[in-house]
C-alpha cells in the first residue's frame, strides 16, 4: 500500500496530526503495523490529556480499518 496515493487527503491529515510522516512509496505490512501502533499510542496519549478516548477513537476508526485491511 502506498499511503500517499491510496489514502484520502483527510486520512493523510489524520496521520500528520498523529505525527506520522508518509512518503510516496509502497509500505510493507510491518511498516503499516507500525503506523497502526503509532496511531493507537497517539490516541491514548491525547485521550489521557482530555479524558476522552471515544472521540479520538472515532476520528481514527476508518483510517485504522483501512490500514488493517491492507496488511492482508
């Protein structure tokens, strides 16, 4: 999967907000798994500050689904 070409602009912006820089390249399943872990860590860290896991989880849910499906 090429995150720069295959993801919508909105999903690319979500990755940027989570501090994940993406390049125009094909990502390996391991690299995609790392992005998933980084997103999960971002959600947990941000949620600890404002005590609201659900809102951040909802914002990133469709992106996470796309990443998980692309691993297969």
